[in-house]
């Protein structure tokens, strides 16, 4: 695929390297060190860092400001934007604000429902949905225009991404749904955490058979288990995540003090396995509240050192 | 229909506790069907208030009237001759009726006796569920006759979101995922290929976003 933006992430993917991304969640406060310390920990092991946008609807420092912090450190942020909290004026405005700092990656999401967060009594906006945000970001970049039709002075130049969850229901529309995102103009996908390899590979195969993978890069999402309890929680409590019984058993059969290590081992095995799967272009390592393990995971998976691109 | 639910009696007492001549005004339309504001509920509310005032040793006149509708001038005019007998009205019509009463009888306080909830259906007796948000531009032709604006918690127009699990919504296992329903219906209609058509950005100016709305039909005026 031809490179269309100055995004380092896009260049690495286009050069045929496995890309590695990870994420940092902004703090429940205004201390910038919270973000910069986490970023410092992982920066040499990833190509780009996602910054989550009020994830699980809990109010936090805004994604844009945290992305600017990363940019000022010379890093490559991926601006996550949800359609829950902003209408099309605010979304376009924030995209321009990010562009003014040369933030070159955006991940378009709908966001968790506000009832899960700390403002359950608040309104949600959803003026656009995630597909329409993809369209908006592409339109602003490619046409250099606002949704309202006016010209943008110095249009944003962003590599446009979205999430995909092959494990959500109903399965039969998971591939059509990806097709829809591709039609909307998505350029890279970061998948939901993968534990059920078979299902992920089936989804990828079906997507490939439809020719979708010629137009979009897929980054496979992985999340290490910290404990057997977490594996069980992910299996039973988190909608849209499928954890096979044998993985839960493997964690549970490991002595408690060895469980974190076993979780990392599993994660590395998953990456190794996924490297052999056609259509996987990179990895999105989501080490939830466990950022310090990202370097080890990347290194032991043979993904270190990270490539350099022009 | 417009679905409403009864307000707690404590809230209504708080509204009218300082009045002495109160009219409880019901409506024979939607709120009768959803058993929140019809003749029967007028009687129940009037009895409860009489009981309350009796316990307070206060002499308060409480009358009961149920109109055919509270959203048309002609029916509201039916009580013009008696309105001067009351120093407050509790309307247990929907919010439309409460407001139309207040517009018509400018110097009498009109209090709401129900909470107006949504446009919906009777699924079974005692169970009413939402179907329409009156967005002002119907998209049901392209969604298999099921509205994602009214029935998806995120009103996602190109759904489902990642929170759809086993046909249910992430916010509540009792709530059907609207997009699962849409997909099932498109499948039943043998039109699942239509799922892949991107729903364009919606023009919300016909919705609440565009300000108070009106429908003008010159062909039926006069």
C-alpha cells in the first residue's frame, strides 16, 4: 500500500515490518508525569503509542493533551477519539488541534456507554458513529474540507484507524463490518485482545478472501494475563472477549507467584503464533496497568529493536 | 403511543400541599392505555390525596375529570366553565397535555402527575417499551423496520458496537441489541447484503437539535 501521510506507523507498515503499538491511559488528574513516565518506559519498544479517550467512560485527562505530551517527547501518538462525548463540531475541532501538533494517527471509536463510568447520569452525544468518524477524518484529510463544505487551511494529515472485534456478536457480520469500515476509509485496524486464535484466524481468512486485507493493515491485539483471576474475569465478565478454557486452566494450574510470568509467556507465544498468520501486519500490546512489561514482551517476541524509517 | 409512568405520590403532594381546591385531570388517550393517567388513575390519585389531607386534618376539595384528550383545544375548552373553582390542577396527561393546559389556563398552576417517558408499545400488560424518538426523518426503510436511534443505547447508525453480546446490549442484559435485531430482520427479509451500505451522517436538524419543531400542513388548514 502506498504511504499517504507522514505517520511513522504507516511508514513502518508500508515497509513490510511488523508494527508494534501499545497504549497509555491518561491519569485521573493533571499531573503530566503520569503520562510521560509510562511513555518513557515503553518508547523504545513500540512504534506508536495509543492514548485512550476517557476509557470505560471514567473522566480523565483528555486524550489530545496527553498526545501532545507524547509528541513533545518526540514520540508517535495515536489519538483515540470516541464519538460519545463530542459532536461533529468538537470532533473536527479536536482533529485540527491534534493536526496543529502534527499528530499523525487517529483511532476512531464509539466509546463505552457512559453508564459504566463516573458520570452515569450524563448525556451521550453520538452525533456521529465510529464509521462516520472514519469518514470525517478521511474527508478532512483527502478533500481538505470541513463536513460543512468549507476549506480547511492546512488540512489534517492523519493515518486513520479503527478497532475491530472478531469476537463480538453476531459473528456472521464481523467480516461485513470490517468491509464497511474499509469502505468508510479505515487504513489500519487494532483488534480486540485475541485469545481464541482459531476464531481470529477464521475472521482474517474470510476477510482476506473478500480482498479486504489489500486495503487495510491489521494489528493483532494482545493482552497478557497478570493472574488466573484476570483470565477468569476476562472470560466471564468482559463482553466481546473470548478466552478458551485451556488458557484459564493453564493460568489456574500455575502457582500464584509464577502466574504473572506465565501470563507473559502465553502472550509471547501468542505473538509468535500470530506472526505466522497471513494478514497480520503488527501487534497492539495492551498491557493493562502493566506497561512495564511491554519491553520484555516485545524483546522476547523477537520484535526488538524497532525498525527505523525515513 | 406516548408512554408515561406515575409519579411518586410524595412528589405530587409536595406540588399541591398548599392548595385547597384541586382538580385531578386525566386524559383518555395514550396515558389511559399505559395505565398512568386515565380515569382509573385519576380516581386512585384523588383518593390518595384525600387520604393525605384527611390525615393532615386539612379540608381540601379534590375533584376528578378525565378529558378525551389534553392536546386539542376543543377538549380543554370543556372545562373552562369550572376552572375558576380550582386553585391548582394536577394533570396526569403526558407533558404535552400539562403544557397545553398551562397555556390555555394562564393564571392557574398546572402540576404534572406523571413522568412522560417515551414513544412506545404495549408488549404485554404492565410492560411498555420504546420504539421511536421522533427524530423527524425516518430511516426505518433501511434498517429492516427497527430503529437504532430509539433502540441502541449509543444510537449507532452503523452498528452493532463492540458491546453487543449474545444479542444483548452491554448496558443491560435485559435489553436487546438493536443491531442484532436489525441483522436478524434483514436476514429474514433476505436483504442482509444491505447491511453493508454505509449509513451517511444524519441530519439531526429535524431532531431536538434543530430547536422546537412544528409541522405545517397548509393543505389541511381551514
